[in-house]
């Protein structure tokens, strides 16, 4: 998710292109439309690309139209999307693998799950018989869960509920005992408006995600969560989320969302206390303090408990993965490559909408009409070839991804072809915002063979490939990865329209999406023609590097001083001493501790010039940020 301002001049050009394309008429789309150029290969290729752009553009526009209603499983809109995908599979000549020449792998999901209103309770009880009773829908909402619950436990304030110990040396769970407690947690993350924030500047880091937080809280054996909106992004009315806002992320954990004035009322009675004794009686004061120092303010709210009760009603609905096959030919024909992307989305704002409870159509143009169009277009291309691929290609448009990768999980539990013979999975999810030709490929290092294939495929296309060392799990490749199948996730980046009603066709770069498809066609060719099957190898995280020093940040003097130096650390080996004031790293003047953390992370593996002041004497030390140095 990125806070991205749209370039309106660029959007205007894109819209003009779309108008030109569509006024030319989708009826022109056919393989024969390029025959007039047959005498000139360059003209023929150009015509072919124009035809492909028209078709892919139409695919995306139709699948993300209001007629689809947001493609939520169990709705008429997703049935229209299914009909369209099946029709395109048939036109492409894909083999239907199920009984009765069906492309449907049927499944049932608990889509229609809701909170039983008169069984949802939240009461905060404090010392001296203080009590704050809340009204469902007015100042709190219960998030949909898997199991009914009745819970009473002490309240603990945990700031933003972030455990970034390994990445940023920032952990709001460690200073306080959270086991068996109900945690009061602020949404998202600190320093959101700060370009220099260690939490990826003004981008949203992984630590802001509800799923990340819940995973950490469950690992710490917390009993439940009461979440409150963060002050940076709160709307005027401090809107509560929809009860199904976060999909399955909160489904196994008692979870409620309350308005900020509820917690402010509690804090007025029992303030959060800083180390220097300063009392903070408002959320805004707490957020400002954390932003300034990046020091946790987690603490027990003495004398306070919460009673949380909830019951849920569940009704299953039927939905389908849509699967078509191109058989391979030759000695490797029994090996399978899966090419997939999910075609479902959020309907009127279910599961994971970021739109503050707005019940509007979430068209999901980028997420993931673009990925669905890529699957369909590659199916067309590979089945039009005279020669069959060396390995079997299985094209899957997955359902219920937004509900927790349910379609992909169902497939790996009920595979069409043996998983031990499934040698790769290529996943498209959001390819409609190609900026500066940057294409991100997550999990490319899930096997050693992928790197050369990706680079070779790019020789003709010339994209700016981004290959993060860390993998990403939040899409349909994950269930395959968990079964030790090599995967790659093709992605052009999150945007400000992500999971909002603004994720519309008009915002997209369809020509960029086509360029991604062109590139991935070469990638699939490369995988299909490998002499030996790719070998799964779990990608390792980049080695963690720290200076091994304790820093004190004087915010008034804007100085950063070394308070302690760990034995056998990079800092010790580099000659750093207690009392040294860090003045600069390279050409960057240092005025805050977070700058040091960011610089170390940024320059891992390099040697940096660290300018310090020691006893009024300035000096420069060369510090090599090598993970192999003992820390």
C-alpha cells in the first residue's frame, strides 16, 4: 500500500489512449487483423501488439466495470466474471479438465459471515467502579471472527502494537506482559508523514499491516485487541471499519474497533506515563511522543479490564477456481507450470476495504482485473502457437483470494495434477501501475534457476526489474510456496487506490500491463524450456546488521550520542567508544537516532564513513557493515 498522488497529466494521456482504442472498436480484435501488414514483419508485429493492447484493455475494463459489482464470491457480479473468463478460455482453445467439459473447480467458502448484533458486547471497567459502556455501531464495532467468544481480561496499552525488533530495534510488545491480556492498539504505524521515517518514509511498511500485527500478538499469547484509529489518517467522523474489513486476518482473534474519544475518556482517568513522569492523557499526545522519540510507551492500564463478547452467523456460498490446460509435448510433458491470478475482489467493500466503511462498489481494476487479464492473454498466446510447450501449462483464475487465499489453498489441497510434478507457479496480482518501467518480482529466489531466466527474458523487453531479497506472502503464490513449489509473484506496486472504490479502470496503465505480459511470456518460455525442473530453495532473509551500540537522542540539541558499545560488535571493532557523538554518515548530517538505523539498513554490506566528535575532537572512522562480523 503506497500513499501515491496520481499524476493527472499522465492519467489524461492514458485516458485519451483508451478512448482511441475503444473508438476503433473491439470488433476488430482477431488474429486476422494483422494480415494487411504481412509483407512487412515490423508492421505485422506492430499490428499484433495493437491488437493485443485492445484485447487486454477490453478484458480489464469489462472485468472492473460496475456491472461486476466488485466480483465478491457469492454475488451475481462474480458470476458474470466467471462467464467472461470461461468464454475467453474457450476462444483460446484451452482444455476443460473437469467432468462435462467444465473449467470450474468448485468449492464453498464461508463468505456470508456476520456479527449477531444483540450478542456483541464491549465494556471497559476501571478502578473506583468506573465503567465505559459502548454501543455497537455507534462507538465500537466487533470484527467478524471464526468462533464465538466471551472474554474478560486486564487492559494493556501497546502503542501501535508493532514488533520490529529485528528490522528497526523497535518493539512495543517487549516492555510489558501481554500474555492473556486485552491490548489497546493504535492503527497503522508511527511517523507516517515523515519522509525520513525508519518505517519506509511515507510509504506504508509491513509493520503497519493488521495481519503482521495480529501474527505477532498471537505469538505473544495476547487474549484480544481493541483497536483505535491513528491520528494521522483519521477522518473527521473517526469512522469505524466494516465488521469484515480485514478478512481472515482477525478471524481467530477477539478483535474490536473503537472510536478515539472512547480511549481518550479512559486516558483522562488513567494516563499513559512517560519515563520522565510526564502524563499523557490523550491519544494525540501519545502519538506525538512516539513520533518524536520512537520509544515505546507500552504499559498496563492499572485497574482496567475489558469484557468482550461476540457471536457470529455463517452461511457458506459456492464459488469456483477457473482452470484451463495446455498439454505439454515431449519427455517433460508430465511436469506442470501453474500460471495464476485471482479474479475476485471486495464487492461493496467487504474483507479489506481501506475506504473507511464506505459501502460502494470496489471495482478492483488493478487488484486484480489486471492479473486476470494477464492469465487470459497468456492462455491465448501459448495456445495459438504451432508447437506445444515442453511442460504442461495450467492457467488458473483463483477465487476468494481476498478472503485469505482460499481458492489457491483449495487448489493445492485438491490439485488437478500432482504437486510433486508441479515445478513452478507464476502469480499475477496488480500489474496496472508500471512506473518508470519498474517491475517487482517477489520470491524470485525461491529457486536458483529463476534468476537467470528472469534476466534472459528481460534482454528484449528492457524492464527495470526489482528483485527484493525478502519474499512476500500475501497472494495466491503462498500456498504453493508452502508446499515447496518454486514461485514468483509479478507485481507493479501498491498504490493509494488499493482496496478503495477508486481502484478503477481509468487510473491504469494498460500499455504498461501489456509490457508486463510480454515479459512474462518470455519468462514462462524460459521455465518451460529448462532442461531440468527448478529446485525449490527457501529464500533467506538478508543478514541483519547492527552497529552494536546504544544511542541516546537529544531532540533539543539534535545530537546522537553513544551510551554503550557491545563487546564483539561492529561498533567495537570500528573503534567507537562511549560518549562519541555521531555527527554524520557520509555526507548526511545526523540529528536523530532513526537516521543512523536507516543508514545502517540502507548501506548493509558497504563501508561507510562515520564522522564523530570525541572529547571535542572530530574524526572520521571507516565502518564496514558486514554481517559476518560477530555482533
